[in-house]
C-alpha cells in the first residue's frame, strides 16, 4: 500500500527525530500513521468522557499495524453559553474546529483519521473536516447520549404532552423553570430537576441537534452500523471505539478513502433518515455545510423536496415521549433504515467496506437486533411496564406523520427561504394570520414576553441575529421557553434570522434569508404588519405591497456591527447565510 505519511517523511529530514523525541520507536516510523482527533475536554458532558474512546481507538490502531497520534479540538456547549454573549460563539466555533481539523490533518501527513465527537457543533465540524481531508481514510465514533434520570415519585408531574413522565431529560428544564416563576412549583422542586437532568456524560437525551447529527454521521456511511446514539455509559460503546480503530486500518490497507464513501447518494440517504426521525432544523445548515466540503450542493430546498411524502417514525423527545437512549434500544439507525429501505440507496459504500444493503442484511444475522430487544426488556422491567420497540420507532405503515418533519417556507418575507419543524408546531398555527411585533434583539423580545406585552395572535420577530448580524446566529431557546412558559405556545409565532435549539417547540420559524443585517425583508417589518403563515402551502408573507417594501428598503440603513474585533468580526466578514450552510467563504468565490 502506498502511504502518504512515507512520502511526507522523505521530504522532511526532521520528521523522524521529532517523532522519536515524543516516544515513537524507529519501527513506528514505517507504519501507517493515523490521526485520532476528538473534541475531548472538560467543556460539557458531551465531551468530558471522550478520552476513553480515544484510548480505545489508539490501542486498536497500534494493535493492528498502525501508529496513532492523539489530537484535540475541544468544543463549547450551547447550554453553558446560553443567555450571555458566549452563545454568539456557538455556531462560529463549528468552523473554527473544522479549520483546526484541516490543519492537523494536512500539516502532518496522515494516512487515515479516526474522529470522535458527540455534540451539535462538534459532530458537524468533524464531518466538515473529513470533507476537507477526503483523500484519506476516515471513520467516525460518536460519544452517545446521557442517561435519563428516573424521577422520585414525589416530583413526578403529569404532562399530557409526554406519556413517560417519570423520566427526566434536560429539555424539560425550561418548562419547570417557567412553572417555578409562575409559582406553580417551589424552588426546591425546580432545583431537584436542575440537579438531576444530566445524570451522566453524553449528548443531551432528546432528538436535538447533537442526537440528529450523530445519526447523520451513521447515515452518511462513516460509522460502524448501529453505533450512533448509544448510551454514553454503555460498555458496547467502548467496544465500538476499538472496533472502529481496527476497521480504519482495513480501510487504509484497502485504499478506501472518505471520498469513496460520502457521495451525493449518501447525502440523500441522510436526508431521508432525517425526515424519518424528525431531526433538528439545524441539520438544514449542517448537512449543506458538510456537503459543501465534499464538493456537493445540498440546500434547504433539497430537504424540503425529500421530506414531502416522507414517513416520520420516531417517538423520541422533544416531539415524542421517550428519551434518546431508547432510540438505540429500539434498534437505532439500522431499524429506521429497515423501515424506509425502499427510499434509500442501498448500493452506497460504507466504512465496513460493504454496501449499506449488505450491512443491513448482516445485522439481521449477527444478533444486533436481539441485543437491542434484550436491552429494551431490561429497561421495561425497571419502569414496571412492557415496552414495544414500535412505541419508539414506529413501523412505516403506522407512521406518526407522512410529510416529513420540516418545511421550507418562502415568500416576500423570506425570498431565499426559512425553516420550520412542523412536527413540533401546533396544528392551529399551520395557517395563521398574525400581527407583527418586531424586536431587534433576543433580549428585547424576552423582556416583552415576560412583562406580558406579547399577546395571543402576535408574530414576534427577532432580527439582526443571523450569521452576520449576531454575529454567530444565536440559538433562540430562551425566547421559545419564555413564550411557552407564558402559555403562548399555541397562539404566538416566533420568526427570526437566528436559529433554534433542537429542544424548541411551537410555531418557531428560523433561518430567515436574507438576514436583517444585509437588508433582508425581515429588517423591514413594522409594528402591526399583517403576517401570513401557511405551512401546507410553504409560504411566509407580510401583507405589504411591493411598492411599500421598496420604499422601506430605500429608507433602511445597515446597523453598526455589534463586534468589530477578534474572531467574531472575522467570522461576520466571511460567513454566508443559513441557506448555504453558514459556511465561511472566500470573498468573490463559492469556496
């Protein structure tokens, strides 16, 4: 096998002594050299546990004829950054991580890479990084999801929107916080929920962006089958990390590169899986960004087209009843793929060296589903109930919905589109005529909501929060939580050029393009304008004449940038809009 590392080694006489200086043997120098890149760090539960999988991967590589090198690119957490200026860095740091992965891979001349991450920006970042390093062999390991906490009977609250009230997950904290503020529960009860909502490491245990993107990594063919979204505490996850390192060495030996696995067909498979799981709206940015790095064009309209008529199967929070760990117990990505098999390209190559179709057939024979069924039985015993896998992953013919999970809306308010997760939207808001209440920041909006200045029938606008305007495209979890907490979730819409958390519910319309900072129509909305939402027709309009909108546009002036120094200023200068994946682009090019 021809090794890139050996070609690089010949060009730099310093290469050998420098590697020997950090403990490599002379024999190690001749082996395939493997990058083991992770987002490990004490930054949040999604990354704090990853080093154990790094060490398993390193051992597997070294046991199977390679030499592994550990590199780290630690991510940040939206939850910890929430409510202050730190959230501006959230989306922006995805691209910073991607850049560092490119630097690590290109500067040192590796033959293959094992990439380990768990969360909503780190998983897209490693996938984008693999796109930049697509001429090397690559495999992904994700760090799974945290366990759900079993609530003590004293604090079990009956929620008609959730059938499994005895299990606590993080996305419920906003609801309990609102209850405490309204005096419905004491502070001591809220503190109980806050102190028990994250009982282990792993990504948040609901189908937010982190869980969605873990699933997308497997759906793209870059993970060993059935390994996405395992509980972070599961012993089989450590084994999966070792197996991934071992399999990577086979890919290197066979010369199978990332570009041989990730194709346009792979992206179409991922989008069909996204529809089946009611995945996060943020995937409409991340998947196009990943595709861009691999040299393919995927946009929000691709999602819209493929979601139409797609069967939505998953009964996982926040749109369903069960915590995300139960996704794995019900059979995970392979079970979803079995249900939608007729909509998938089964001939695509995967990291197993086999096609997707071959992988699915092998899983039926190797005991994977039997293992999942046993785990589900054990969990049912702990909860005192029988749990059927079809309660968690519905059969295709018993789908929760038959029109995907997201819709792309266009109109004179969003000529380049915006996105709504219609599976989390009240039916009464599917066709709505509302009065505009524009705000130029998240803080102004939350203040108005909490002071009861927002009324049923209002369409709240939060603008100047897009990729350029934020800068960084803040997540609007706090405003949606405030709206729900004030009992307005079924009567008020939130429209923004920012983005939403995967935990957000309601008539939450985000990623409005063009954004306000560049003079998009969202910047021109005035108090009292009539707003028309029509999800079945895929439209979002303001009832204002073209002539009046032109007059407003002529009178509009750009706002002074909120940030003029540091990384965010540079990010704002280079970032594209959400419909293009919010990728950084060299001015005057599409690269």
